[in-house]
């Protein structure tokens, strides 16, 4: 049987993985806002069309890496796993219950 110490270590590791993902997401958002914003400011005021591929290439490729990071941390089951399914079932059951109460 697994002891409490092992469970605690696994839980800490899981929290660190999730925290790392959210830090990565925050940095992605801030840096890409700066890149795209500076491209619009630099190219948008001189009458020339904005070169979006130069600004968006970083966003696209880094976004792909971020998506893989999310899959690594949460996995496909983390996004649409058992807990998500149970939550959705409870939500729809509650909606049905409220609808039924309207007609009582």
C-alpha cells in the first residue's frame, strides 16, 4: 500500500506541473501581446499594410508548443476526463430538475 509521504510528493509534483503550465501561458500571452502590438504600431502608422506573418509566426509556433505542454500536464483525459463528464452530467440533471419544477 502506498504511504502518505508518497501521495504528498506526487500531489506536490502535480501542483508544480500545473503551476508551470500557467506560468508558461501567462508569459506566452504577455510576450505575444508585445510582439503583435509592436508590429502593429511599427507598421500600422506609416500607411503600409501590417506584415502579420512576421508577428504571428512566433504566436503560432509557440502556441503549438504551449498546446503540447497543456497535453503533457493535463492530458486529453484532464480536459475531457471523468471529472468533467460527471460535472456536465450533474449540471444537465440540475437544469432538468429546475425545468420540471417550473411546471409543478
